[in-house]
C-alpha cells in the first residue's frame, strides 16, 4: 500500500472525527449524552495510535535497510504487520461509519 493512499485514508478519518466533534458541539443533548471524552475523542486517539504504528514500522524498516545491527528482520516484519492490521481496522471502521451516516441521513422522520 502506498504512502499517499495511507495519508489519504488517515486524512479522511481525521475529517470524519472533526465532523463528529462539530456535530456533537452543535447539540446540547448530544454533548450531555456522550460526555466530555466521547466518541470523537476516542476516534481521534485511535487515528493517532494507527499513525504511531505506521511511523514505528517505517522507522524500523529504514533502520534495517541502513544496516543497523540492533534491528532484526523479524521485528521489522512484526511492526509492519501491526501497522497493516491497525490501518485495515481503521479503514473498516471508517467504512462502517460512512455507511451508518448514510443510513441515518436516508431515514425519514
């Protein structure tokens, strides 16, 4: 998976998190029900964790490629798989959020 594609997906997820925070701020009853640390902050922290996993995997890969004796191939592979699984989880979460948003917007009152 290419870096621009990853960045694009992360930007979309961050945009959704920002929109969710804006929607929560507009309605008093939503803010009361969700509380202070609500869904938007959890989504934002998840995005940040995924980003950290990607950065860690990239750093270990670069260290391994440059010949750092303290970095083993299996560590690089494990970190890359963690980053991949985290990213796929983020993409699936985004897809489900978009689907849920579209379903809610299509509901008739």
